[in-house]
């Protein structure tokens, strides 16, 4: 890793918001920022720079310059590296992610039609990369107000998720904000009676067990990050719904994606799908074993 954050730019308002968000994150990390645009039809000079007289280079130059101006306005002292490559964007961003600590992309808004489409390249990158990836919508780059000063992380308890919790605690520590750890699970079948109603004593027992398991998973990280205030929440509903409800006042939602190895087809689960399409804040997707 190079202590570097890379932003993929495509000329949309969402990617401009992603650049500003990434600039602020790079400032917090004391990292460098790379603005990257890829297009197979770029005309490059022998040294790899954009040919100034090529008509098809007009929009790539404008995309880069608009992003650089936005970053300079937000974080004037941040070192910025600019890259334009004549490659398929998916391949270029996959390679860039491997060289970075964080990949940041824009994602589409929450309108009735757009909310179901993250964008083909963004979705594919989520499944491809082993680097944490943050997805930012338009207007999500603005500084959080006092009511939104926390980081929310979805914690699954069926398997270890060390990389996820490390990312979440480190992020909260850098921002000096509380970490809101949320675990969602359905009530077990034994909590229901024959009529379909809920046996309250069984439901209470399930909640108690879930809270115990969540506290045990977080305890080692509390000890590593004593400066981070941790809010624990167990919600007895689907994990996806629990996270969406709990992220309403977060400045960042952190979710995990199981990295299943190269022998299995890449995919993202329903929790990540729900988060990236519907969460009201930027979403960090962290691969973990």
C-alpha cells in the first residue's frame, strides 16, 4: 500500500462528490489522493500524457480539471496526483485499487428509478476488489452536522470479521466520533407459538443472547481503541433493514463483504446490496475473510 486514496472519475456529479469526500478522508489519514479517469479512446502522447490537440480528449481533461478544482477548494493543501489512462475503466480501476488503501467511487441517487442502480462499473468493482471501497452519492460530500457525527457498522456474528471491525474502529478514531455497532437478526423459530404469535420470554432470551454475542465480538476492539465511544444495538429484524434504519443519522455506513477466494464466482450479499442502493450516507464496503 502507498498511503493513497484513489477516486474513479466519470464526469457525473456523483464522481465529483466522491472526489471531495475522498479529499477530506485523505486529509484525515494524511494520505495522498489520486484522481483517475480511464477511457479506451484517449489520445496520449508518447510519454503517456493527454494529447492537447485531440478533440476526444476535451471531456477527459474537463473531468479531471473540475475534480481537481473541487478538491483544491475543499482541501487546498492536499497533495493530488492526476492520472488518465487509455484502458477499459473496469480494468484500470481494479488495478488502481490494488495499489491503494481505499477506492472511492460515485454512485447514483435515491430517486425512484435511480435508487436500484449503483452503476455497472461500481457494482462490478465491489465484487472484484480486495481493497475497501467507498460509494458516495451527490450531496453526500458535505460535512456532517452535529446530529450525524457517528460511524455505523453492521456486525455479523456468524463468522470472524476482523478487517471490517478494524476499518470501522480506525475510521471512528480518526474522526473522533462514536462508533454505532449494529447487529440485526431474525427471531429464532422457537420464539413463535403455534398461532404465529411471539412468546415474549423466548424473544427476550434471543435478544439477551444476541447482545452478549455482540459485546463479546466488540470487546477486543474496545480495548485496542479505548478513545472510541461505542454504541451497541441489537435489532430483531433482517440485517439489511436494521442497518438502513440505524444509518439514518450516520456520516458513514460500514458493511462487510465476504471474500470467498478466486475459485468461487464473485458476488455481493443482500445486506451490501441494500446498503449501497438505499443507505442515506456514503457506504464503505470492506472485504473480509
